[in-house]
């Protein structure tokens, strides 16, 4: 008895997809050059951005992969799987438990094929069924043995939860590895496995994933990858294992820009240390960076690009959504690898003698006006209810200097307590 239904990648599938999720009803239009994929609202919220899909595919193309298929046993919309297929020119097999999602995935495979090299489609399929039933899935398409060159999986996770256990992923990683292990092509560095994980995964859980993979293939390398869209949080966390990993770079950072382009760099992760004794002074520079930069541990590589060698630099905050750097020189913002990870940067003009509160608006405006600022944006921790009130008063009080420079107000914890600094942006 068949346990999987096979959907070919062909033009015929597009009509079925149009019934499930008409493209005319999909919110938003793809960026120039991107395929217009079929997606439900949930798919759109969870799918990897197409530019990141392509960047990952280019990274995978640089790996020395064995012969075999590309597998995604929980393929969802199929965007990442078919980006791999298109870039590598290889057949791909997606498996999806939900029948409607499987139809949309197969249709997306056809759309991706029509936008580029589509020779891989004749041997590519989406299967409706259980992604953990490896033997049955391969048998359904006439394959057996070591047939999988790469497995990529982005397991479903509980929604609206800050943390979850690894067993709450669907399908569970431990079961996937157990069922598919005998079907992987094993290269010199082990199998090629890529697993998308929750960006909120605890460090102990990351170690648990590593140990699980290494229990099967003890000598294989690992590369951790962080993805950020610059909203003060990590958007994606991925482990690249075995032949898919880069032995020389155990950490990699991708920053998706608003125009759809991606800035990436890699290296060895190190721990950032807060300089407790560093005290900002007038003329120094304060920079608020993307929190994903420090989460990746690649801040050292970034600093080498960001500042001249003669500049002093200290991390005065390393946690939360606003990690902050203190430097004696301005950042080299003309480099995209630098500017991509900067939320705000400015030269310290003055230190406030009062706490930023609505009742202290007058001395704050005096300091801001003395710096000829056109706007002073609050970048400091405050009571949520007080922040918009103070911001409105600042905006109103600074409207007389429209030709001035913008600036921001930042807080730094010093040995004497919290201090607030007015910074003028370059």
C-alpha cells in the first residue's frame, strides 16, 4: 500500500495551486528578479526570504557534494529546496505532510524552473506524506540505498513561544536522523546536512543538536549561521554539518538588506567582553549595532573592517537589543559590511546632567539646540509609556533647526550608574 502520493514538477500543477492560494490574493509583490511563489499567509510568514535562499544555494554550490538528490523532508513552500535545485542543477525531493502545502510546493518548483535552469525538474518530485518514513518515500520514486547528497530541513516549531524543547519540533530532528542516516551519501567530511532552528534556541540546546549529529558522524565539521534583517533580533539560526560545513569557518553571518541584497562574512566566533571601566567622553563615538552580530560571535572580524587600527574600541553594552560600541574614531560606514550592522552611530556632543524625563525637557532641549540638531531620537531604555511623550516634545522643540544634523540619545551604564549622551550623526 502506498504511503506517499507523488506530485511531479510540471506546468499541470499550477492550476491546482491557483485554486488553493491564488496569486492575485497573495499580499505584496516579489522584488525585481524574484519568482512570484504560491504561499499561504502562514507560509509567507515562515518562509526564508528568496535572497537568503539564493545566498545559501551559492554557499552549498561551493561544497564538494557526492552524487545524489537534494532532500527536504518538511519542505513547506519549497522555496529553499528549489533554490538549491536551480543553483546546483540537481534533482530535488520535497516531502510535506499537508496535501495543500505539497501542491503549492510543487507549483513553486515549476515557477523556479521557468525562471532559470529547469533541467532538474524531470527527476524532481514533491511527496505528500510522512517525511520521517525514509524507506517508503524513496521506494515511491524508485530509489533506495545511499541516495541523498544533501538534506535540508526547517522543522515546524510551536508558535508564539519564547522557548521550546527540541522534541517539540515537527518532524523531530532525532527521528529524522535515525530514519534517514542510512540513505545519506557519506563524503570525506560526512553527510551534507542543513537544519534551520529557532533563533531563540538556548546555547545548551545548540550543543544538544551538535552532540546529536556528532553521535552519528563524530569527525564532521560544523558551521553555525545567523541571519538578521536588522530589526534588533536574530531572525534565523542554521547549523551546516559535514560536507555542507566549511571546516575553516565555524561561524557565518548573513544580513538581509531592505533592497533584498545580502551581506555576509564568516570566521571563528569569540566572546565579546564588556569594558566596565570605559567612560564615554565628548568627541568619542557611540554606535548601536545589530544584536545578531554579537550573538554570532563574529564582532571581532567586523571591528577589523569597521575601524582603523589606531582607534580604541570598547564594548560598553553586549546584551539586549542595543549592543553598544565606544570608539575614538568614526566607523568606516562606506563599507557595506560595516553599515549593514549599524543601527545608529554618532559623535558624543554632550553628557546630560538630568535623566531623560518629560519634566526635564527644557535642559534636554538646551543641549540638543546647542548641538544644532534637527532631531533627537531616543535610543535609551525608558518606561514604554513615557518614551512617546518625551519624543513628541523633543520633535516639537527642535523644529526650529530643520537644517541641522539628526542625533540620538543613548544610555551607558558606568561605575557611577546610568549616564545619557547626546550624539550627532555624521
